[in-house]
C-alpha cells in the first residue's frame, strides 16, 4: 500500500484542518495509507505520527487550528530543539529526514505551510524525495497564487474590528487605530480598510510621512469629521524609517516579530493634534476561530488538487489558484519572492478616489 505523510508547519491559521481532511479523504479513496506527523517538522524528526482515516477527519472542516499541531521553530536543516540541537548549535538533520522517508516508505510528504515551510520542502525535494506543497498564510503574500487559505478569515476578522471601532470612535470623538498582521505585505490592512470604511491606511508598500498623516487627520476635523479610523499594517514604516520590531526570537525560522507601530502613530497624532487616540492590536485574533466559507472551499480544493498531484507524481511542486483554475507551480518559484501590494494598482487608486489616505501625498 502506498503511503503519504502530511505535516502542518509554521503558524496556525483557519483552514488547516479542511486541507488535512480533503487530502486524506481523497487519498484514502484511492487506496493510499495516510499518516500525519505531529507538531510540524518537530514530529517529523522525532517520528511522532498518527494514522489518519475517515473517522479522524470527520467533522473537522469547520474547526480552526490543526489536529496535527504545528511548530514554527523546528527546521530540519537548522534544528535547534533538544535532544538533537540547540539555539547555540543548530544541527543539519538531513540524514534523519532520509531515515524517516525510508522508515515509512513514504511516496510523498505533503507540506502545508507558508514560505518558510515551502523553503524546507524544496530542500527535501532536492534531496530526491517526493514533496508537494499547499500554500497557507494569512498574509496572502506568496507570489505564485492568487490566494492562500487563511487569508479570507483573517481579513473578515480585521474588517469586523474596523466596523466595531466606528461606534466608539464616533461616540467619543476619538481617533481609533486598528493594527493588523501581514508581515511585509499590506493585503489585510488595505482590504479591511476599504471594506470597513477606514479613513487612513498605512501599509509596508507605501511608506508614510508623519506630516501627511497629521495633516490628513486635522483636515478631517476642519470638515466636521470629529473622529477618524486608521488601519495600520504591522509592517508599516515611515519614509526613511525602519520596521517596528516587537521582539526577536532566535529559535524561530522567522525570528523577526513585527508589532507596535500603531502606538508610535497614536503618540504622533495625540502630540501633533491633541485628539484623543486609542489603539486596538488584533494580533492572533486574526489567526484563530472558525474558517470562512471561502477558506473552507479553497482548502478543500487545494487538498483535492494535492491528492491528484500525488497520483500523477508531480513532486517538487505546490498547489496554487489562478483565476478559477487550480494549478501546480514549481516550489522553487513559490519561494522566490513575496506578493505585495502594488501602489499603482487600481485597488489603491480606488481607495484614494473615495477619500482614503495612505499617509503620503506623493501618491494621492
């Protein structure tokens, strides 16, 4: 019986369970045996796994998180977890990767994760093993696919937050700032601001000018707008400035933790305008909870496509969606670059046309 392994690695997000369910149900019906490694590449290295059957995946499509667990620290090529490695002396465990593949006689490992996970997957493929990637990230920043699952749910949470702060901002004549995730891409912030009726949006792709931010808020006040809604991506930065880093986790495969830029914006606005300003940092609220119907649909189709790629032995590739088509792309292309907001796009121009500001008058 042919055997396929599944891991969910990197950060959690809504839709992981739906992918696990879809991959497993598809492959089980074609005579494959499916096993899931627990806690990402940590479970893979430690050979900690569970057999997946129809009973295991029954009812999990609507559940957030992942039944397999995940890990954003374990990197089999720079392993920092005991007993095999440490942050001070990371180890290359390529030989153990080979042993696990041979021990289970895996035909393929399906890696469900973002750019970091797919980087590791590509290295495993280069070692001569079957690997297929499924793109997961709330940031929606993988260049070879129109959407990644998890993004729509995160966007829905962010949009609802922008909706909700309107009432308290208007009631108290305040400036309310909502900070979203997204790392170095502004997709969540931009679309939540547009959908939620935000006034000012600050994203990594368009560096803001402090004087333009202040002038915009003041002009709204002059026009009789006694409150303002500001949506800020965690990767936003001022012209000539740096990203605001909350902390650095050297153990992680992605050590830089962005966050806190909204408090700097709030301080700027209060000092320069005198307007009372409050901050709401959404953080991991965007990653949790029930996936939207779109994310369940996308995850299910991604999983079914990955299963068909296993049958066709299309290894070293990742599932993607382009328009209405589900396709496969080379993993090496998937990890090559980030998809970021184009400041000249119609989407940005649309926001500007209805009076939104990006904190930089040069593009407005």
